[in-house]
């Protein structure tokens, strides 16, 4: 399996890190199910997409548990989120993201708020998996009146 999940699982078992063991077991099981369903080994992009989905699920859960006042579950989901995010490429910083949006706006000559979608499409294709879409859209809307 890619990304070293199984080696990390072994290390977590030896270290007695129950949260990491549980998180990695769930992820490995999901990846194996996906591989069986696809009938082939998964590509690195597909594995990364599965990890991203798991991260998104944790973020959604954190939001819902927070609204429900379940701080214990928020803490558990946050711990899992940190583990999963460790397997994803580092995202662009706020400054890098703004610079990338500015570069696309200047390069393509976008000038109105109607162009936000086009900016987003270009940004996502250039920086696949490294951009928080919500933050990028806020920046694009701010830069395009």
C-alpha cells in the first residue's frame, strides 16, 4: 500500500497510540474496499483523494459536534484530523494563495466578480489538492469587485 500507512500502523501499535491505530485501521480498510471495488491497485491520486474525503468527513463531524456541544467528540475528531492531514501535501499558506490568485487574475485579465468561477477553475487545476477552496474563493471575491 502507498503512503506508508501500514508501517505507520505498526509503529503506532508498538507505541500504544490507540487513536492513531484506530484511524489508520479505518483508512486502510476503506482503501482496501476501494481497491477491491476498482479491481486494481489504486493510483497515488486516488489514495490521496480518499485521504482528502476522510479529512473532509472529520471536518464536517467537528462542525456538527461543535454545534451540538459535544466537546469530547470534537477533540477525538480533531485528533483524527491531525493524523490524516499528515498524509496530505502541505497546503498553500494565506500569502501563497493570495499571490496565486493575483497571478491568475493578472495573467488572464479577469476584472469582475463574474470571473470568480474562472479564477477558481484555473487555481484548482494549477494547485490541485493544495488549496482550501473556501479561502481561495474569499480572496478571489475580494480581489474582483
